[in-house]
C-alpha cells in the first residue's frame, strides 16, 4: 500500500492512512454481513461470487485513475477480501466434524502466512512491471483461478456434499423454528 499511495496517487502518509482506513471500513462491513448470514444456505453460491468480485476489485484498484476512485476500490478490496475469508472460514468450520476443527483451523491460518511469503515475489514483479500493472495482473489471476475451479473443480461428490450441508442447515433452522435458509 505505501507504494500505491506514493507512486500511484501521489499522497503522503496521511493519504496512505486514509487508503488503509477505507479498506478496513469495507472489511468491517463485510464481516458484519457474513456474521449475520453465516448459516444461510446460499453461502456456498456466495463464496465464488465474492472471490470473483475480489479479483475485480483488485483490477479496479490497479486501474483507478485518481485517489478518490482508489478509495472506493480500497473499500471494495477490503470488504470483498474479508467477506470471502469470512464465508470460507464459516463454510470450512461448519463442514468439519468437531474433533477435527482445531486442526482444520490451524491449516486455514496458513493463508495468513502465505500472504507474507507472497509479498516478496509480488514486490519483485511490481518493481519490474509497475504496481498498477501488478494489481491488474493479480486481479486477473484471481478471476481466472475462480472460473477454472468452478468449471473443473466440481465433482459429483463435492456437489452432493454441498447438498447435504444445505439440508443440515435447513434441518437446524426448522428445529429452531427459524425460516429455512437463514435470513
């Protein structure tokens, strides 16, 4: 972010703080939304849509023509990244049997370490082709990865497992007297 603030938008430390604040505001809003809808049976469909939108928001940040559009893009990046991660964690933990939840959560936390590990190659790429171009390339990579996973990553076993998870959510909602499918 410091490079984006300095080299792209030509704002100092204050501008960097505002950019990061907009990302955090988006993240807080998305986290509240995910918490409210975590038991919704549509979360399986929301997961790839959030990932696609996140990729699009990275592209938008890379193409932002000025600081004001950059702020909007940062709010989207923060919100969509947090929304995807929240939905992904919710689905992962609700699909994991109790005795294995600690192990699965530990593996899920590796994603935070991978962010740090990827900073070096992304930084090197940005030095060679430019920060905006790198953001666009990363966003395109996310979009292409999600599309490929949706096209080729669905096996009948995965589809049936998702159906079973939705039925379990509906069953819990019916037992609790809530409308099926959450909100």
